[in-house]
C-alpha cells in the first residue's frame, strides 16, 4: 500500500488550550510556507485523525503533542502512535509548559523531541523554525521508505 505525502507539509498539533492552538497556528501561518497545520483538542481526536489519514493514505511529517490534555494525554497518545507501524518514522515532539525531568526522560525513552512552550511570540518564531526542520526532505524520504 502506497501512502501519499501531501504536497504541503502536514503538521498535526494536539493541545486542549484554544489559545495555545491559535498561537501556534498564527505562528505557522506567518513563518512557514507550504505547511498545513491541523489541530486537535486531545489524544483521542489525534488518534482518530491519524487513523482516518492513513485510510486516505496521508501521513503528517510531524506530530506535536501537549502533555496535559483530557481524555488521553500526550504521553498516552505517544504510546498509541508508536503502536501504528505506518507512523513509526514520523517525528513526534512533546510541547508543554512542563519542564519536569520525568517528562524529558519519557521523551528520551521514546526517542521523541521535547520542547517547553515559549512565553512570547519572538520565542515562538524560533520554535516554529525548529518544528519545520522535522519536515525536511530526509524525514519525508524515511516515511516514503516505510510505506
């Protein structure tokens, strides 16, 4: 089965805070070209979106997850995503206000990124650039090889 990497770089961002979702969405729109940011409110919506995306043969180049979300938190969502073979090469970043060592260790154990949410828009610009590095041609090539 062949999966399609969209012509736009698809980034999936899950966060239960509407203000944070809007903040990230505005930063992506202002500082990136050729990126479609899809947002979900929790891990349950995220997994549902990913399952539907796979049916439609579309894989995001990056998944960004807040840690503290209702119904299914970011860590639980990471564990579910890691069970889906077609998504095993998709980079994941935990993006949280937390800077707890146990959260960083979780990220390290799952070989995913960990970033603390910035306080202001200037810092967000730097974070967006860091996110976009995950959607490199190399990442997309690895995903294509997988599927």
